[in-house]
């Protein structure tokens, strides 16, 4: 799968259009925007509308949080603050609703995406030095993390000998045993001394990261900015000696220790999109294309990250202690029962130590059948095969199906799909969403024929209780024929 990762567009229409054009020359499957679509620049509403059309995922940046009142403007520098106040007046209500709901991070297999410091994205910390990167490497076990926020493209590599190296941007092939934190730079407000937009491409098959630099119409941006006196001419549009860089501390957030300010968006705004972490690759080969090779996974886990190993040891010790306590309690109860001559009627079964940890008392299954689905778009049809109904004729990205249903118990649900697709039409990805929860483009491998059905585990969704709508659509435009879809089941699993 090929990703394009863009960040910090900052309402710069000219830079965004240039990057969008540049993207057309690459066969990209998924475009992820790491936030700060708005702020500083003169065209927040127009850029946001277009970014929503072009990007598959948009994360929340500090400028989105500021524009919708989720961040105290007192921690912004005066330029960023004036821009944030002006931006808020330029966005319509729908845009503000969208911005308010944006998630703070996104996980996909061994990848993590966030706007700022990925450890606590709602604190908006800056990753600028190897010591900052080290905290991220310790706190997560992701092999590859993409961030923005500083507007400076660069790479931090954690080598197998625990050394962290900070590199300037260059084409990079991921090495086994190493982990990476990649800042994709800024589309709309470069602070690396250049006057060009930055963004990144990453191919999960070749494991290559490419940094792109794209020129855009500076004169047109200057003209647009001059129409709005509330907005400042950014550093890169001013006169400078060649090779000079903006002063450090030119960040939107004034405080040096952002995490110490305790200013952040409400905890409820933090949304984690779980991307099939528990897929069993050996039993569902269909998901293999989404996975980073198993060899890499193993080596990643063996990297000497002292504190994560210590955590694992502590966790194991804790689990062992709890288990021993449970066994001991059970033994004492059994002993009391045996040694009490006048024991009460044996109506309750003896407790099974540890059983409650692994098994839910009442597993919940929600079945969503083709016959009950709502069909959207123009082409989708219900067909009957061997007495079972399926949905076929997916011809464009406007063709999607949905089910509305009630979730009685919030929690983690495994999503399984029964579908059929022949080899000639296989290989497309689907997009499955349910409220804020989404699955990251599962790929549909061949089941052999349009009439041969298989069950595929797509991953796990965190569902809220209450009425929900689940949507399935083709993840990308293009070839005809997606699948014959028979049903979806959601089974609650232990969190
Ligand atoms: Zn920014």
C-alpha cells in the first residue's frame, strides 16, 4: 500500500494545489493529513473543503483545536493568536463541527500518525532533538511514526544498538531492526529555509520513504495575504540571506514546556482508530498485504528499549501475583467448604480462578445481513445465490451500503465479513466506518469465484453504545467490481 502523508497546510491554497498536482504523478492508495489544515494562511475554508475531498484521513492539529475553541489561545504567540481568531470567523458551522470531531492520532499496523508529540498528542509537544524522539521510541512500540508540527522535515532513527540519529530528509529504505520517527515537514508554511512545500510518500511493499519538495505560486499567496491585515507575512515569504533559517521558538505555542501547561483538549476528544492489530496473519492470509513483514515485527520487538522491557516484566509479575492470589483464594474457599460440616446447598459452582479475565460473561454478536442493508449510490443490487442474499455491482466510490443498529454494550468488537470475489476482480480495499471508529482499508483477496464465499476477520472496532450506523464503501476509485457482500458480524471481545 502506498501512503502520502501531508501536514501543516495552513490555509495556503497555492501550496496545497501544487502538492495535490504532484500527488497525481504517484499511484497513492491512501492520503493522510496530519493536521493544521488551517491557521496563518488566507484561505482556511477553501483549503479545508478541498483537503476533505482529497484526504482519506485528517487528524487534528493545534490550529484546528484553536479555531473551534478547544485550546486556550493564551498559549499561542501573538501572530498565531491573531490568525487563529481570524480563522474562526472564516469557517462555517459545518467546518467547525468537522474540525471539532477530528481524531488526534491514527494507527495502522506498525504505523502511527499524529500531528505533534505522538506520546500525548493533545499536549502538542514539539519533537526537535534526539532526546525528544527517545521518549517517543520508549512510549510506543511502533516501527514507523509520522508527525508534523515543527514544519521541518527530518528523520529520527533508532538503531538496533539503541543509538538515535537525527538526519535531514532524504530517500530512506527502512532497515530491519531499526525504528523511525519521520517529520514530513509543512505543505503551507516551510520553516526549513526553503520556499517549497514538503510532504512524504511511503510504500509498505518496498519499505521506502520519499520526501517531496514542491514549488508553488509565491506571488499569488502574497497577494492573498495582503487582503487580510490580521494575517502576518510568514518568514519564508520575507527577504533573507541564502541559507538562513527562522529563529528557534517561532512556534505557534509560546511555552517551552507545552506539556507542563496542562492545557489540552478534552480527553473525550482523543480518538484512537484501531487498525486490525489483532489480525491473525497465519489464518487470514487476506490481510497479509496490510502487514509489515513478520521478520521485521520480530526484530522491532527485540530492540533494547529498556523501559518497555521493564514494563513487560512488571506486567508479567503483576499478572502472576494476581493469578496466585486468585488460586489461593479459591483454595481457601474450597477448604472452608470441605471443612464446614453443615455446608449450605451446593447451588453455586466453584469459582474458576482467572476465568473472568479471558472470557466475557455474555458475548454479544450483532449480525448485519445483506437483505437488511441500505443501498446508496446508483449501481448496487441485491442478488440471490443458493438462497442467500448478497450485494453486488459496486461500480464507483459513491456506491456504499449501511446498516443502522443499536449497540447495547459499548466495547471492542471483532468485525467479520462474508464475501466473494474472483481473482480477476480481487485486490481492492474497502473502507469500513462506524461512528468515529474506522478500519484501515482491509484488502479483498480472491475467494476463487463470485459464488465462493469466505469469512474474513477485518479487525476490531471500539463501539459506543446506542444507535450506530456502519458504512462500507470501496476505499479507492478505479476498477469495477469490488465483491459480493453477504453479511457482517460484530462480536464483542474482551477489551
Ligand atoms: Zn503547524
